[in-house]
């Protein structure tokens, strides 16, 4: 019998020198001028809602990414720094322009987001923190939560529903000790989610049928 060659008996041959496909570096491209950032802002807003501060952050990060790529391509640091300074200033100008044009409205953003988060079972405290992280000012956030009149008990019920606790426990323990432990566990979960004690107790004491009805009503409200 003759010796087999290294071809693997008709299998596919390996091409010498072929390793994993190398990823080509992303080119820096044109500098982030005000006009280009304006176009980037329109593209972003076509896909996502944003606040003025949030949009400015998006555009500023775009400037930062350009700077990193330009540095990797060997552009002089002094030239990069000058363009970055101008780009950051332009990002703020563009964000304000979007507000003036009505494309960005912090109050409308806050109201829509507060309603959605409340229906999803988020507490007022958690919603306020979320709005702050998105760039909504403290006064605007407070006014929004006040005007929205979010029903915290219903929000707590939505939270319990996701966790199958309280009125939504399909197999509630009958033994007093176990029932007490289950209630304390649910109370702890609601407290960590930012719900006050009185709200948590009211939600846990809600009749299962009423609890379900309140959640359904909130979704259609």
C-alpha cells in the first residue's frame, strides 16, 4: 500500500498562510463638522427619542470616536484636539437647534417614558432616576411625575405580576408561617425596586381579580 499524502483523501485543502480573517480598521473619515453632526442628529432622532442632553452626548461620543480613529491613522494630536473642541461645541449647538425645531422635547420625552415605565412596574423613584440618567432636568422630571399622576399601587402590582408574587401567586402557601415569609420576600423586592412601604402593603393586599383589572386598565389608559 502506498502512503497517503497530506491532502486528507479528497477533502478540502487548506490554503497556506490563511489565518482568521483580519478586521479592517474603520477609517476616521471626514471631520465632525456642525453640518455633519446635524445630519447625524437627524438620523439618530429618526430611530430614537432623545432629550437635549442625551442627543448632545450621542453627538459628543461620535466626535470622540472620530478622534480615536484619526489618532490611529497618525493625525497630529494638535490637529485632532482642535477639531474635537470645535466638534464638541457644535454638538451642543446642534442639540439646541433640534429643540428649537421641535424635534427634541424633554417634557414630552419624560411624559412618554414615565408612562411606559410605570406600566412596566417601575416605581416613581426608579422612573426619576431613569429620567435623570437620560438627561431630563430635575424640575422637568418632578413636574412630569406630578402631572402624569402615576398610580404607584398599580405599578407595584405590575412589578408583582412579573415576579408571580402577592395577588399573582398561583399557588399561595396556606400555612401561616410560609405565607408570612412569602409576603416578606415580596415586600423586600418592592422595597428594592423603590416602592414605599405603604404602597407595597396596598399592592399585596389587593384582591387578585382587582389587581389584574387595574393592570389591564393601565395599559388602555
